[in-house]
């Protein structure tokens, strides 16, 4: 058996999320299906760096597989892409040691969230960015984000459906930049809670629109109450941008 690290991009629109589920098709299921065809019926488990929800996209999701024989990385990429839907692409593959684990070897992740403030949204981008046609103040948002940098209990920014006992996480970057009508939110950290990025974005937009004060971000954190934060931004603006590893890249 040879372990391979695969970096994947996907359009999450037609899927129920990354992980296999009973209520619809998933990214993981399509990967399993392609590998089964390549190995003439053998089931190859696919271990991902983490889940993404229904409608969430990925620029750099990472998985690992244990393939039953050694194969050139480029050949593996070509073979899998020939069998996968065009909404899923293997960007790269590399042989790694058995010490590497797509989930447990992660040292950090970057998520981005895309918003357009244009009065009229392009119909071609409606599934890839949130339409928010308001004069959002990015300086107010970036000032508010200063409160979330570092180690905090993010209970207020976590879905009540989360099964994690500890809501403490470390955020190393939280910022938004404007490019014309487009706002790009960037978040980096060791790990993120269920819906954490989307709730941060929903709350930040309220601050940027003047519906909340900048100082409220700190107060919301300290409240440790989901009801204190803003709405959960829709999934279609969110992208898993990159997964970081130490000593494996």
C-alpha cells in the first residue's frame, strides 16, 4: 500500500457536503466511486482534512488515500479526473509516508468568504458569492476583528448543533479586503467550529452596515451565547482555501 496526499478543488453547489451522507451525493462519495473503478471494485477509504457543509466550495481541500499499488502521481491525477464529475478536480498528488494524516497532521486552515456589494449581482456568480447590496464599511469590520484574534472561547460563534465539548479555538488572521464591489473575508487558525466562519461573517456585516457597534464583537465573544451573535451567512460564499501541514509539504 502506498499513501498519497491529494489536493482537491470542488464546486460544492450540487453536493450535500464533503462527507458521505444518506440524504444526497457528496464529494467523498464521488472520490470513493472513482477509486473503486480504478481498482476494479476495491473500496479505498478517503480521509479528508475536515468536513465542508452543503454548498461550500474548496480551493484546497486535502485528503489522503492508501492505494493498493504505487502509481506515478501525475498518472493518479489524470486517472481520477477522468472518472470524477467536472465539478471536482484533483489538483495535485504526492506520495507521502504513513505518518501523514490528512486530518490529524493539520497545523492550520485558511477559509475565505466572498461577498458582492453590487446593486445587481451577476447571475453567473449567484452560487459563489453572497449578494449584500449595502455600503459596508470594511474599516469598521477590521477594527472589530481585532477582538477575535488569539485564543478565545467561540461559543457565541458556533452552531448549537456542534458536538465539540471545547469551544476554545485560536484565530491567527481575521480580515476583510475590498476590491471594487467585492469583499473578501479571510480567516486563518488551527481549527474552526461548526459554522464559526459563517457566523463571524454574518456578525461582521452587521457591524460594517452600522447595525452594531464595533465594540460589540468583544462583548459577543465574552457572552458565550449563540443568541448574542449575528446570523449565519449562507454557505455558498464560503471556500476552504488552504490546509497547512508541517514537514509534509
